C-alpha cells in the first residue's frame, strides 16, 4: 500500500471513532434518561454490541464502495478529503450537542470532494437519491409514526397494571430494546466506513471492484466504532434523553424498539440511512403519543436545521479539502494539519463546559422557555 492509502485508512477509522461517540445517544439516551441503565454501563454495553453488530451485514458497505461514485474517476486523495469534511462536521455538531447524521456527513464529504476532483458525472445521483436522500426524508417520519403507535399501545395495554410493576417491567425491557438499537447501529453505521476503506483499496488496485470488504476491514471498523461508542458522547446523550421530551420507561421502550426495527430492516436492504434521524424521530413520536405539548418543538427545529445543513456543509468542506489536496503532497499535508488544528480547538472549547457521565441527567424539568434557550 502507498502512504496515501494508509493515511486514508487511518483517517477512515478516525471518522468511525467519531461516528461512535457522536451516535452513542442513539442507542442509550432514553435508557439513561429513564434510569433503566447507569450511564457508564450503558455506553460500555453499546460499545460491545456495536462491535458485534458490525459483523452481521455488508449490504450498506457494498452500496458505498461500488454505488455512490465512479471509482474510475477519483483517487484515494479524494476519499481523504471527503473524510476530512465528515469528521469536522461530526465534531462541530458534537460540540453543539446536536444529534446530526454522521452518515450524511460522510456522504456529503465524499460527494463534494468527488465533484471538485472529477465533476458531477462521477457521482451516481440515482443511488444518491434512491438510497440516501429518500431515506433521509422518510426514515425519521416512519420511525416517528411507529414510535407514536408503539407508545400508545404500551400505555393502553398496561393502563390497568400497578404503576410500580409496569415501570420496573419496562425498565427491564429497555435493557433489551436499547441493546437491539446498539446492535443495529453497529450493523448500519460501521458498514459505511467499511465501504469507504473498500473503495480506497479498489482505487489503489489492491481489491477488485464489486467485491465485499476484507475481514480485516470489517474487524478494524467494528473495533473503531465500538471504542468510540464506549467513550460516550455525553453532550448528545443529554440532548436526546432530556431536551427533546420527558421520557418515561414505556416511551423509551417503544422508541428503542421502533428504531431497532427500522434500522435493521434498512441495513439488510442496503439503505444507508441515518440512525441518528431514525432514533430522534422515534423519540419525538414517543413523546408526542403521550402529550404533544410535552415535546420541545424548538429543539426539533434546531435538529431539523442541522439535518438539512449536514450534507451540504460537509460537501463544502470536502470540496475545499479536495481542491487543496489536488495541488500535491504539500496541499494534502496542509489539509491534514488544518483538520488537526480545528479538531484541537473544538476539543479545547468542549472542556470549558464539559458534560460527563455524572452530569448527563442534570437538566432541569423541560419548559418551553428553557428549550428555546
């Protein structure tokens, strides 16, 4: 392998790590909020199940490695530039505590970098629309409707039961449902990095086009996303678990079960959807099923804006990085150093107002005024 191919693989694994801690909240935010699981136990469990889930399917990886861009028209440098765009957007939204899509950040970065390097003709827009943009719009709506219905049924079925017994039962059930979301997240999201690394190996001539990821690629991506998940993205966990709506254990169980069903079905169909949007949609649906007024729609608006901005923002950064890297080795080094400097600044900014496992649930009761703040 050439030095640039090794650099791309390492950068892809760094993205996979950021994907893990950015998306820990998808699986565990509601279980932590309802106290079904202690925060540190929850993120470790999520990390283990993300690792296992990464071995269950490669359909999404195949979509990315052979169906998103024309591998005859780009180089590993282009993939590197796209990854830089995705990583920086992940870090910015993590700092802001916004559950945006790591998946769409990756797609945006790759599309922007490819467009600058090889033109719009190198992008398979049919695949982008059919397997990225349509799931982007539909997945949170579908998940929200399922979450709404599941929550309604949960309360309806248990309305005559003893309140304490019902709460304990759903908390125990949440351990299972949250575990299924973590497993599904590993199945869906780890594959995206597998696809990127496989695409890079194809571009370098180290692997035939259209072949599945090597075992070492699957294992390394599984480990990277698991480690990232186990670190715990406490800022986004706080947003999803406490700032969207006050979640009770029946709602948490319904939201998690709905999310797991949608994600696992999509992963097996090769749809590279956003697990963040699915899980957030389920939480909104579960919250609205009990009381529409209890959902913080101002927070929803901020999230929706972040979702809309993710793909184009990452595309712009990826495009600029691709343009600069195309000037030669010095340009590529400048892109890498700039990314490291920006990431360092974001980390330093996060330490001024840290959110930890001990403080993640320290959010006052939600009120409309507080949500707008």
